[in-house]
C-alpha cells in the first residue's frame, strides 16, 4: 500500500493511503462514466495493445472506418492518464478515468483549481451517491485507510474528522503504517 522507495512517493510517508475494494470501485466507475483502469509503468508506448490497434485500423481502412477509429480514439484518450514512469511502479496504481464525451451528463459541472501558474479543470465523482444508487454500502468501498509513518495526523484526529463528516463507519478501517519512520 505505501510505496517503499521512489522519488518523493507519498511525500516521504506524510500522506494517508486509501485502499479501495477494486470490484466495487469498478462497478461505481462504470456507472459514473469513469472506468477503473490499471496504470502502465513504462518508458515507451511502443509495445502497447492500443498502438497495435490504431496501426491496424489505419492500415486496413485507410481512414474509412470512422466508427472503429472513434472507438479506438476513445480508448486512446481514456488511456492517456494511465502512463507513469517506471520509477513509480511500486504504487501499483489504478485510476478512475472519465470518458471524453458527455462528461457533464455523467459527472455534472466542471470544477476548477487555480494554482500560481496554472488552472486545472476536474470533475467530481460522488462515490457515496454512486454506491448507494447501486445498493452498495458506502463504507464497503474502503478496505483500509493507512496513515503514513511521517503523517502529521493522528488516528484519533482522523476518526474525529470522519465522525464530523458523517463517515464514522470508516473509523474501524483506519490503521497506522508499520513502517519504522514513525514521527510520533
């Protein structure tokens, strides 16, 4: 769960790692127009299936099969955030990635985060509403919440936060990292 090595992974153990139930999160992602996808840790995209699919379609149809090209284009767009440098391989990450069409219909209005030199656009997938609409108990989405060894939050404060935000059912899932870098 917590990456053991790597450049600034988890800000040197200062974060909190949330382990989700992969099957339930996948169901919610599909309903919320954001399929759950495995991240690829590679320096090159040359040997990826999507590259072969694109080359094959272009070669076979010479641009005439627009439906197939559209399908592969959607896969390509959805795949773009799923690539990371191999130095992050210990993360074994999965991501919910929204599909490039009808985003507002499925995820609502866009939100924006303003940084000093950038503006980022994002959408919010309401996990609680999505899980309840599928008959999934919200707390079942979370397998474990692990407080990093250098985190500045205590288990008690995190549980107080969960209680105050009507998520007290998550408190039994909070654990402390077993890594010996503990600060307190």
